[in-house]
């Protein structure tokens, strides 16, 4: 799909990433001292409160209430703290403006896909940090469209109730949320692998490609959509999903467990 210069120019209207988020994303590549990052988190009361609520949620099942940020960091681990930081910052960067848009549902789905992708990454020997971030942002293009093309977004919201979302986006805008999401990721200088995973999350990658992150995000998205539809018992009938799982060397049973874990994580984190 081709894109006009106009579309690229509109990306400059997107908010810049907060310094804390930039540093958290750098840490995924091991380019940042996380101890220094933690010292900055302590200065942010809202972020500190979010982490304490999460560590005390039923998802982690702590035997007692945790009241210290540093203890929470030790218990959750640096990688999980980074994941929470990324999700918190991005969810506050782009707030849906359209009154009929279910913003909470979108972030619940995104959190579920992120955690499912992280679980799949652990099973397949891929980077959990990259998988979580790519999963979290796979649908970011929907919020970008809301922010940059509000009139068209209003039309998409109403017409996609009767026609497939991507088909509606392409007809009205000339592009879809996958492509504009990848462009936004490029605008924010996110890793190329994450850009590509966002652009391809609805399309099964070619079988002869060695782009494991794209496979992970596609797989996680299908799994979560299926569980959201209470359709987890027919996973074996989804041929592209089965092909993806085979390439990742993950069984359907393991995949179903990853999806369940993703839903549990989203249920807890979106309540905090």
C-alpha cells in the first residue's frame, strides 16, 4: 500500500514520547541503566502508585501487601517494571477523543495481546521485552487515526459496525490502522522489528520469512481475539494460526495457556 507525503506530514501532530518512556524503550535494547530509570520513577507519584497497585493485584498473589516501591521492583523484576512503565506511558499519550470509541476495551485487548506475546516469546526463545512492547502497540494505529483524522474516524466507527474494520478504513482513508501504526512507530523511532510487527499483525507472515516477532504478534492477536469471542476451543481449526504455532514450535495447549494468562493480566492491569 502506498502512502502520500500528506499522511507522513500529519504524523508531526502526534505527541512526543515522554523522556521516561524513551528511556524505558532504550532499556529493551540494553542501552539504559535501569537503576537510574527506577530513581526517576520514584519521583513520579502516579507511576509509583500504579506499580504498587499492580504488585498488590490478585494477578501476582503476594502473601502480604507491598508498600515500598523498591520492594515492588525487586518482586516484579526489572523487565516487568519496564513493561508496566511502557504501558502506562503510552496509555496516557494517546487518549481517544471520540465519544463512541471504547478506549478501555482497546487497551484491555492491547494489554492481553502484549502479555500473551510475552508468554509466547518465553516459550519460543524470543525477546519478551520486544514482544510485550510490539503487542501493546499493535493497534496503536486506531488511536493515531482518531487523533489525526477525527472526521474520518467518526465515519469509520459507525460504518465498521456492519463491514470489516480494515476494509472500512481502506475505503474511507486509503490506508488502514496497521500501516499508519507502523508509520507512527517509525516517527517515534521505535525498533524496525516493532514497526514491522505492527504493520503485519493482521496478516500471517510468509512461511519462508524469518521474522519471529511478526509471527509472535500475529499469533498473540489471533489467540486473544479468539478468547474474546469465547472461541478458544476451535483454535485447532484456524489453519494460519496452527501454521504460525508450528513455526514457533508451540503447541495449541501452550498457546491457549498463553492467551489465558494474557487475559488475566489485562483484567488486573486495566483495573489499577
